[in-house]
């Protein structure tokens, strides 16, 4: 059945391939991006999909909520939310500024939280919802929290957000919240040495977003398998 999907950071990299993947499966996809022109440019190449560009900067609560509410008024309530947009600054404890730390938390954690608060009550009321938080193994305690400081700590917080919100859902509800690590992907963020294509990076995100009732909830997923946090 056709669902309405919202993808943040849908104008490039992994997010764009998630948009393509879910549009290909027949869903109506709202491609969120902070620069409308960059969204319109890429959407031209998506042949046959029901894709609409929504300008949304994830910089503060109002900048997120206003365009999101307008988009739902036009395209209908969002059934599947993909919190994909992310930022990474390559700084360690010595050179990291607190502004950069705040910026990482704003985009990687607070924006997903704001959007989850916005969509989850409606999803529960309508009896269907999927939320995928695009995270990273660099935010995994189990894998040693290897990434740059603000990135690793913010992705760990995103994983904690996933687990905490998932715990509030009943097993009988057809609503699920999961984190997905896309692997090391050849994008602007991942760089040219990354072994994975954006299509491959998007696969598990699309998979988690389209699992049936009784599928994973409150899990950390890579390559379509549950992994340790
Ligand atoms: N690439 C990897 O190897 C890798 C590995 C693990 C996890 N991830 C995660 O996968 C996700 C996608 O990463 P990617 O590799 O596709 O990165 P990317 O190519 O750098 O794309 C990042 C996206 O986030 C958007 N974004 C950043 N700040 C924003 C803001 N303030 N408001 C709105 N949008 C904003 C960017 O918009 P603009 O185009 O306007 O800048 C872009 O669309 C991220 O959450 C990342 O942490 C990536």
C-alpha cells in the first residue's frame, strides 16, 4: 500500500538513494532539503516517481516544524519518517569548538527528535508508522565510538533516542523506530575512498522503513541485520 514518506537530506548522497528506493517501491516521497533548488535539480532525474521537494532547514525548531506542517497539509500525514540528514566535523577534543558540538547535536539529534515528536502521535493514532534514524557505527559503544568526537557522541545520542522512543511503543502497535548504520559510503561525507555506493548505503534504510508489523523495533541495523549498539 502506498505510504507518504519524508526524507531529510534527500538532495544528495544516501538520502537521495533512499528517496529513489522508496519512490521505486511506489510510495509518495517528500524530499526534504535545505536548498529547494538542489532538490528540484535531482528530482528531475527520478523517472516515474511520486516525489515532491520540501524546503526544510534543520537549524531550529520553527525552521523544522513550519515547513513540515505545511507539507503534511498539502501531501497528507507522514507514515514513514527517515531522519537521514547529518553533519560531521573532523575534530578531536583539542580542536573541537562548542559551536561545532552544538551544530552536530542540532542536526544529528535534535532535528530527529523534533520530527519524531511531530509525527509519532499521528502515527500511533492512525495505527501505522515507521521511523528510521540514520546513524553510524561510529556512534556505537560496542564498536568503540571511533568517530570524531561530536559526530560519535551525537550518533550515540541518536541511538539512545531510538531505543528510548521505541520502548514507549506497545508490541501490538504497527509502529516502529529503528537506527540504521549504512556502512562506509562514497558520498560527500564518506569521501572518495569509501567502498560502498550510495545505493548500497540506502538499502538497509529502505529495508527498515518497509518491514511488516512484528519487524524490528528499537534496534540498530546494518546490512538488514540487527547489530550491537
Ligand atoms: N557516508 C558515510 O560513510 C556514512 C556512514 C555512516 C553514517 N552516515 C550517515 O548517513 C547520513 C547521510 O550521509 P551522507 O553520507 O549521504 O552525507 P552527505 O552526502 O554529506 O549528505 C548530508 C545531507 O544532510 C543535509 N544537511 C546537513 N545539514 C543540514 C541542515 N542544517 N539542514 C538540512 N539538511 C542538512 C545535507 O544538505 P546539503 O546538501 O544542503 O548540505 C545533505 O543533504 C548522515 O546521517 C550520516 O551521518 C554516513
